[in-house]
């Protein structure tokens, strides 16, 4: 390792670099040990002095042993630095090296300052002092603390201040004046009683032709000295004042050398901005954010920095250039621009080279530039201080590319574009992040309309434009490629749409890699670690359009902390976005590209293992959540999850419902993926686990889709009962959305198979559902099916099934006018529900009592002293898992006798349970699951509730069904076909 460059930094954060690589120096106190040795590099520092510097004068009880440990760790950390060592000497330690040149930036700074004293010419002195001050990167000894550190920091700050004074003196002697005004004005404000600073400022003002201001400032300084210190200015400042009054020509003398130096640039106003896009549209919110940030920082200082962040191809550069050209008049001192090529396959631009270009643009002779990047950065800050300039840093990948290019003073504005979030700029330099997303449909339509107008293409079909917008997903790069093709081939609009529909990303390929979406995205991936690229690929093949953290943990196979770190990296790289609720999503075209990388870069085994884990996660978590919603549900006998699967178990019904709500679409997508993988058991298990949730929330069409998939999967499973259950649930789901003929077909199919296999429980269930279906048209048939169901359920050890049978028989008996018989069945149902702690079933039964009791001579059920009160009590109780047996579909009719006993008219529609008095959607009961189960109906075909959510969600289908109810003959035909 001999010859490797080693640099210890003290003039800023305490750090070490070996061969350009930063070394981890450990804890702050351990770094303090190194700093205590480094300030006296080459000399022995006693152990007692080290302890005093690090722990203070009193020291710590075990400071000596701890010091030895720190020394050992520092030796290991610096082991790769050839020629550098911490050696034990008599009484202490020394930091030594056999390399030539200063070991620390502090010693290099002092070496340059000492060389200035021996320099005769001013111009070399200016260069050396500029290089020396360029080594400073902030407050010295940052990151460590203590009494010695604070004292040493003050001493070093004084050394810097002295060097700054020397540099100004040298520049004044070299002929500078007006160029120093901004810097000296700020310094005079910070040091109002420093006569040396005052003299320099007076000289610069006078040399810039502002003699009146110079004399006024002298009077101001004199007044402050008298008031604060009780003394007049010193002889030197008074003599300078006399020279200014006398217009002494020596104050405006020519520089000692006429050569162009790095400190005396030619007056140049750079105008480097590329042209803005003529087709720019939209982005009003982002433009407003940039305007507001510039206005705010323009009045409160410091340098205004904004970072435009977004996925590759999102239009960041277009936005930056559009904004910059709108505000050129605000930057009279020029505009600097550079493409940092942070994500290019070529090497990114280095700050050293960019600084050379910027300084040359500002008139600095390249041959006189310092070689050190910090010195160049200091010189750059010198020449931008006090100027109102715009610096546009395009396509940055890291903060290291950007920080050296930040200008001096507070009059400049910096605009950065990056695919990465660059948190260092936000936290340390107060950069304002401005995230850009896809264009809105309206903006995309405007962009395409402009292209079509320019190409004089008649739009015969708005459908083609709409489909283009959908296929491009609002991604500006994709839309830009499309508009370019439209302008080139205006007659091929339909062909362009067809190609994009068929070939996706491949249809957007281009000979220019900068304009090829797949290539642009690949550049973003190049800078990521392997596990980040793997996670990016796996997210594309995961079920659903987005994923939560628990699903991502199972998908990646990493720990929670590692997965969160990976997702954060992908978010910072703008490859995925984080939505509210902690979910992560991709743009559709980005997902398409990520899917290609999954099949290109990951093995089939890795892909299938990831999908297996995430499907097992959804299946097992859904089952656990379902058990929270329905305590009467038995276990499904799921297979053991794949190795590495992390299952989430909701703590209660509320958490279970919240989880189902957040994963609603993803769970159906997971079921679809399972079907494609021929994981038939998984398809079935997911349908079963989702059924309670779909019922509670009124997601009838989701429920239908889940059971259609489950019925198909069941055909591949050996268990006949599984097929029975699937078709029974499918029949119920069909009935709920008005597909009555299909529902009857499935249910009669269940009855036939159930009889063959003596599956009495399934027969009873199917008969109850048939009762509800027929109850929409024929109460007699409905009652027949309900009686058969009750008869079968009595022979089973299923008391809740029997309770629902009683409820159904009671319901249709009451509708046919036999209220005494109905009363007995309702009483039996209530008794069973209460005995087996099923409050929702109890509420379902009580739900019908107000309707039929109005028609009876005796409005009370024996053992039920006040059914309306009980029902209200149940409806306001906390959510409880529902039993879904005997619950009818939406739109069932209320119990109304054809002739009321005693010749009385039917009850008024404004009864306590009429639609006009239904619980509001925002009421407490409406927010509880039981309350939704108890919400009164407007019409009925069977016992039990229709959920408020179901009512609201299914209004369109209600209206549609209203005009297409099957005729009596069609019902008979349907029944005949299913029997045959």
C-alpha cells in the first residue's frame, strides 16, 4: 500500500481519506482522539494530554484504558494507509508518516500561508491563499466536541480570518476592488469594529468609484468605535481616510502585474442555457413551487436551491429549462448549465472538471486554475459571490457531484434535476424538493393535440387519442416519442396505437439511447445494489398494482429493516412511489420494464419462490383476519406456508377489516395469480377467507369474481364437498347481483351432488339460498325450500344452521299470513341464536319482527318482551362477527299480509322501520358491522338484513334489475332445466 494518498481532514468534519476513499473513524470520541493527535502530527502527545483533550481536565475513571482501545481501533481503521501509523513513544503517542507532503489539511493550510510570507509578487500570493482557504469545508473539527475542541476551533477560526484578511490585501495590491465589494460588505457587517476589515472595504469602495459610500462608512465605523470602545480609529485607518479625501492616486494604482490571473477574471456574462422545449405543457403546481421557493429565499437568504426529482423520462429537464427561460431576467449576471450525466452509461461528470468549465465561463484562465477540487470550489465561490446567477445542474446522481458546484453568497439560484432524492442537499443545504409525476390526462391530451395540429392530422377518432394517453400512462418521455412519430408519420396514428398496444415498451424503442424508455430506466438501475435491482424486479410481478411493507418483506425474502431500506432506496431513485398508507406502486410502463428485468435477471426458481411466499402471506393472513370477523368459522386446514413466509395476524375484528380494506384489490389479484400458477387450493382458500369481508362491505361483484375463480379451481381438486361449497357460494353471489337463472342452476347442481354424497349441511345451505332467490317472486316456493332446509338442519349438529332455518320459515310463513306459526319459528330462532352467542343472527331475526307484528293481534313474541328495543340494543352493540347463513340479497320485500286481520289496512310506509327512517350513513350504528347488518330494508324476499354498504354500492344494479326481472314462465322454465 506504499504510495497511497492519505489525507486527514480537520478543517471541517473530522475525516480520513485513503486513496480517495473515506475511512470509517468510529464514534465521535474516537475521532476526537485522532484529531488530538493530528493537530500535532509528527510530534509526541502525552497520554495525560490526550486524556485532557478528549475527556477534559478531570478525565474519566477509565479514560486511560478506553484511550488504548480507541488507539487500537484507529490503527485498524487506518491499516490500509501505507506509511501512516500511530506509534507508541515515551510517555505518549505520535501520528507519523513516511510520505512527503503535509499529512492533514490543517498543515497544508499552514504551509501555504507560510509560503505567502516569502512571496514578493501579489499574484502568486493570491493563488496560494485562495488554495489555502479552499481547503476549508466548514467549521473546523465538526463532529467532535469538548473543552479542548472548542478552544482549538476558536484558534483555527482566527487563523482562517487572518488568511482571509491576507487574501483581500493581496487582491487589493494586485488591483482588485469592485470584485471584492460583496464579500467585504458582508465581512464588515460581521466585524463592525475590525479596523483592518474597514480599511479594506473603504479601499474597495473608493476603487469602485463609490467614494461617497466609502466616506460614509468611515463615519459609521468611527461612531461605533467611539460609542463602543471610547476611542477614535487608529492611525492607519485615519491615514486611509485622509488619502480618500485627497484622492490619493496610490489608492487606485494599477496592479503589480498585468498578467491575467485566476483572481482577476475578465468580465464575462455566461449564457449557457439550452433551448426550452416548444411542446412543454402543464406542470403548473411544480412551476408554482419553484416560484414560491425563489421568492422566499430571495428575501430571507441563503442560496435558493431547488431539486426537481422524478423517474427517468418524467420530464425533469424540460421543466427546469422551461422555468429557467421564464426567469432569465432575474439573473443579469448569467446562467451556468451542465449535464452531470449522473445516470449515463459513460462516466458521470466530476466536480473538478465541471468547476474548470464554470470558472472558464466566468473568464478565469484555465492555465492558472488550482488542481485541488476544494481550492477550485473556493475560487468558484469567490467569483459567484455577490452575483445574481442561475446555476442549472442537470441529471445529478449524488450529492458529491453537486455540493462543490454550489455558488458563494446568497444572490444565486441553483436548480438541480435528479432521479434520486439527494437527502444531503435537503438536510444540509436547505434544498427544496419538487417531485414531478406523470402528466394529467388533460395535459397529455393537450400535448397530443398540439402534435396533431402541427402535423395537420385530422383526428377522426378521439378513441385513438384516449387510448394513446392510457397506454402511455401520462409519462412525458413516452408521449414525447409518440408525438415525434405523429409529426413524422401523421397518417399512421392508428398504427402507432396498435403497435403500442401490442408491443408495449418495445414500441417506444429509439435509435437514440437518451430517448429510449427502456434504456433510460436501465441507467437508473445501474447505480443500485443487486438486492435493490432484485426487489425492483420482484415488485413488478407481485399481485396487484401496489404492495404494502409486509407483502414486500415476503416478496424480497429480506428482514423488515432491510426491506424498508430497499424500498426507501427505490423511492429515492424515483423508480417506485410511496402512496398514503405505506403502500408502494410503480408507473405502468416502469412496471412493464421491471417485469422484463425479472425474467431476464432472476432465475425461474427465484421468481416462483418469491411468488410462493407472497401468496402464502396473503392466504394465511386473510384466513387469520377472517377468523377475527367470524368466530363461528372453522379452520380451513391450510397447507404450511413456504419457508421464509412472515404472516400477519390481526389483533381484532377492527384491524382485520382495515387490513382487508387496504388489500381488497390485491387479494383478488393474488387469487388470479394463484389460478395462473395452478395453485387451486390457494384460489379456493382465498375465496373462503374473503367471503365474510365481501359480505360485510357489500362488495357483491368482488364476491362473484372470487367464487367464479374458486368454482373453476374446485374442478381440479379431489374433494367433492369443496365443489359443492364453491357452487353454493357462487349461487348466492349470482343471486346477489341479480343473475337469478344462473344462481338457480348452481344451487340445483349443488343439491344433486349433495344428495349423491349425503352432504346434508350443503343441501340445507343450498335450500336456504334457493328460498331467498324464489322469495323475490314466489313466496310459496320460497317457503317450501325453507321448510326442507329446516328439516335437514334439525338432523345436523349445527344449531345456527337450524336457527336460520327457523328464521327463514318464519319469514315466509308470516308473508303468507300465518303469523301464529311464524311467531313460533322466530322464537325458536331467537332462542338458538342467544344460546350460542350469535348477536348478529339474533338481530337478523328481530329485524323482521316490527314488520309482521304490526299485522298480528299480539305484537309480542313470547320471551321477547320488546323486540324493537332488543333489536336497537343489538344494532348499537360493538361489531361482532356475523353468521352469514340465512341472510338475503339486496332488494328483498318486507313482510306484508295480503289481508290484515280484522280488516285493517296494511301498516303505513312511515313505520319506524321504513326507508325514510333508516340509520344515516354517518351514524354510529351505520359504522358498526352489526349496525350494517341491522339496517332496515325497503323490500324483501327473505329473512335477514341487507347491508347499508351493499345498498349504496349496488344502486345501479338495483335499477338495472328493476326492468329485467324474469317472468313467471321464465322462472318455471329455469327450474325445469335445472331439475333435468
